[in-house]
């Protein structure tokens, strides 16, 4: 077996575990190649010959995973996501066992499930259109503010950085979102517009109750124009009903689409999978890239039964 491991050494608290994984995976006759993101080695460089490998392992936080998977879309090389980051939300959505030995066994077995990605596109300051794939959530508003404030501290203090960032934003800025999807235009005021490819966020909470990462759809949610304290009913509903099947998600307007265009006034910044987008245009869109990834899954993953 030829296996390519792409790792971000600066990814997070589990960064060094990738070396134990390599030891658990390797067997006589194997070729295991490791490439480290950074210092001139970008995701495009690391994946240039990915099709020549039997397996690719992506090790890092959600931003690193999104960058590498964006380069691997439509290659249909079996890809294992290894959780080395702060939140590891995409790994949690896949649902594989997290023990090193279990991940190594799943990698060698090579069972795969085809899943979607989202593709975010936006206008930069020159008016040119830029794009990037995302695996979890892209959006504008409160979520982007949280990511921006948490960025300096998340490597040192982990997920608590996001919590502290939210607490420091008691009165999120309100914007008007004009959202065009499937021939319909929604005119909504809110503090955030989020576009999801996957559903589960921190603490196992399902933000988009009807979302599946292989349904060929994106899930869009706009949070009503309220302060942080007024979001307590939604937070309480999420704690009581993490799946969102009984209590739903109060204060969120939700719908699904294959493609969506958003105009935000005023611009509230943008992010995808925790990575900030350098644009203040307030204009962005997204579309689904159906079943463009072949993810390695084990018997614990809900994707095995999909």
C-alpha cells in the first residue's frame, strides 16, 4: 500500500499523534510518504501526485482539512481525515472512532463513502471572483466575528477561545441579507447567515437538523436580529434536543438549496471552516459539489449506513 500523509505541524493539541498513527499504520512492503504544510509547501503542492497513492491521510484542523480536500475533490482517492486540530468538527461529522489504532485499521481497510463539499465564491476588493471549497460551514456575521476574535488564542487555549469570543460579543451587529436561491429571493434581517455542508458543531449539537453531507444540498440559516442573551432559548433547545428533531432551532430561519447568492448590507465579514475571508464586499455565494470526495469510514460512521 502506498499512503500519502499530509500534516500541518501547527494544527493543534493532537499534532504529534500523527507520528503514532504512521507507526500503527505501516506494515512490511508499504510506502508511507509524509508532507508538511507550510514554509512553501501549500495544499496544491502536497496533493500534486495524490492519484498515484492508494490512500491519502489529511491531518490538521478544520481549515487545513478544507484546504487539502478542496485540492482532492473529484480525484476519488480514498481519504482519511485525522483529527489534529482544535475543534475537529468535520472529523466529528464523519463519525469515525478516534483512537489511533482504529483510524489506522480503517485506513488499511479502505471502506469509503462519497460525500459533498460546498464551494464558496466571493468578490475581492478588485471586484474579481474568488472561490474555495468548504466542508462544514461558511458564512457572514456573528460566526465570522467569533472566528476572527478567537484566532489569536485558539492554538493556546483550544475550543474555549470560541466561547470567550462569543461572550465578548454581547450585541452582534445586525445586517440585511438578500438571499437568492432556486428562483426565490428571501429578504431577512439578522446577525448571521450561515451555509452548511455538515450539521454537527461543538458538543454534538446539530445546527441544521435536516442536513446530510451526501444529500446534494446546502443548508442555509439566518439568525434573527437579537443579542447574545436573547439567543438563550435557541441554546437551551440545542442542549435539550441536540439533534433538533423535536424542538427545532428557534430564532433561525432555515431552508435548503443547491446554489445560493447572498448580499449582506452592511458587510459583516466572511469565514469558511474557521478560516477568515479577506473581503468586505458583502457579496458571496455558494453551491454544492455533490459526492466529490471519497472519505474513508469505519463501522461507527453514520455514512457507512447512508
